[in-house]
C-alpha cells in the first residue's frame, strides 16, 4: 500500500516584482501554514519522505511544516519537476518515487494538485486551497502502478479558522 499526502503551498505574496518562482509567502500564508502544520500530526504516517517544489513559496511552506513537525530540514528533497501546474507532470514525478518508501509528503502547486486529487482520489474537490492538505491511499505496492485511490483526509485552513461574524467577520485563531 502507498500513501500520498499533497500539500499546496501557502498563500504567496505579490508585493515585490519577482519572477513567479521567487515569490515568498504572504503574512496570511505564513499564518495558515503554521495553523495547518499544527493540526495535521494525527493524519501523518509514522514514517515518510518529504518532497517539495523548488519555488520559494513551496520551500517556505515545507520549512514551516518541518519546523512544526520536527522534520529535519536536510531530509526534504527539493525537486524542480514539482514546480509544475500540470497534473500529468505531477503524476510522472510521483510515480518515480522509489518503492522502498510507502509514504510520501509532497509540497506543490495548483492546478496540478487539485486535478491530481480529482483523478486519483475518491472524492471530487472543487479546489485545493493554499495550504490545503489532502491524504490519499493506494492499494498498489508500486508507485509506478498507482491508480484510483481513496481520499483519506481533506483539511483546509478554513476548516480550522473560527470566525466572529457578528463583530468583525475576521478569522480568530
């Protein structure tokens, strides 16, 4: 059995005139990444490997999750192939995972993540939002052979935020 956790990078900033790959996280993105990382531990397997896109916003998201989950930074594998918005490219990269690893956590981008989840998961999702967490399981023992799997858990920042609509309508963490 193979297990895949897809985490979309947190909200990025458009404040500086940078190329897309170099955009950092926004303040909301940083807060959402910390909020999500603090609430996913029970949904993680006992052991796993971590891959991340080389885009700055994905790397920063991975670093925040690593800090909150005590994942050694040197164990995160940064892959240029994960800087993709295409689900077929994402699929090829996932299927290249070494079979000695049964559990993979991946930090990446939309539309690739949402489309991958809708193709390989058992639950259709309109959109995996920034900092969104999706856990999928597959019956296959070989990454190259994964097919339709089961959506085990969907967790998005909005699920963890409490709102105070009568007063300000702003999130309260």
